[in-house]
C-alpha cells in the first residue's frame, strides 16, 4: 500500500560504483531505480593503482612505473568493457573513471557519494574494496544499497524486511528508505533476540505502529536467533519471507569495521544475497 501524498523524499541521482566489468547487478539495479524515478545514473569505475614498491629507490621506482603502466593498460580495457555494458541501460547515464591507491579509496568514494541521493555497491568483498564500503556508508551522509554483483534483482521494493534495533542509525535508515517503503506491498519489521531494555515493552511494536500510520502494510516478527549470529538469523527470516530488500542501520565506527546490531560481524553487508539498504 503506497504512502499517502505529501512531502516525499526523492531519489533522482543514483551513483553506481563498480571496480571493473561484469557487475551487472550493480548496473542493473542502478538503472532500474534511476529509470523508475525519472532520475540520472552516474556510473563510477573505480580502479586501484598498485602500491609503491619498497626497496632500492632506483629499482623500486622503475618496477613501480612498470606496474602502473601495466595497470593502466588493464584500466583501458576495463573502461571499454564497462562502457559497452552501459549501452543497454535505459536511464540517462554519466560515466566517470577514477584511479587511486588504496589509501585514497575511502575519501574518493565519499566525495562522489555526497553528490548522489543513493550509492549502489556490490555486496561482495572481492568486488568492492572495504574502503569503498566505508567511504559510502560512514563518510558520505547518504544511504548505501548493497546488491548481488552478478545478477540483477527483479525488484527491490515489493517485500521489504526492516531489521529493527532501537538506535539512531536504524531510524535514519527508515527515513532514507521511504522511496522504497512507499512502493512496498508488504513491510515486515524483524527483531533478533530483542529484549524490553532499549525497546520498551513489546520490542518493535512502536516502530511498526509508526509505519502503519504512514499507510504501510506492516507485520512484526520478533525472532529467536537460536544461538546463531544475528545476520544469519536475519537472512534466513528474509528468505523465508521472500523479501527483495532488507533495510537496516549501519552501526559501528569505520576503523572497527563492525556494523549491524552494534557488534555483529560485517558478514551481512558482504555476503547477503538479498539487496541491503544501509544508513549510518
């Protein structure tokens, strides 16, 4: 059930960050969202230069120059391949290419993400450098959508799971997810091993009522993790519900590299087979 008319958050600028060709999931979802909302898709091809070689200054400089030259040959092939992948997209597309060493990835991604309403990254450690994830989530002030790398989901806003924890980050994620929530047929609020402390009596009940007052079709599920990590229990529940999107807060600090329920590992953000919308 759509949200009632009124002041709405609009997503008109979508940033899709890829690190090479073959990330159809990222491009496909970015294109789908930008097209649906009449917006523009910016595709950022981010490629990492080799780190300087330590050792004899002359030898190291020569070797590093050779490595950079080889890398840039590969970058040229990657640019051509990604540009070809853009040919079939429906949205208005701007293509950008950036080269940086590992130490510059976080700030570079944050800079581009700040000027978009939503950033899309691959939910795969091998496809998206950890620093890219951190820059988009922690440094940009914008929501981050993680999607399976190779396969484009058919939808990301029909059956939504809200992974609720009574924290600022989760509340922020709900606000950022409004364009998705207002199109949803079903919204399920899920808590894992929740206790009244911090939630009040009836964990998840207040936020479910809040969403229902916005005209959403809401169900609440308080699940027992049965000793499993929270992200494992959450993914299982989302699959059982046939959810096409998980909405959640991104918790922790960049250097701790831990998010999700304030201390659970980052496994959900890197291994989820369901798109995950995160905000910090």
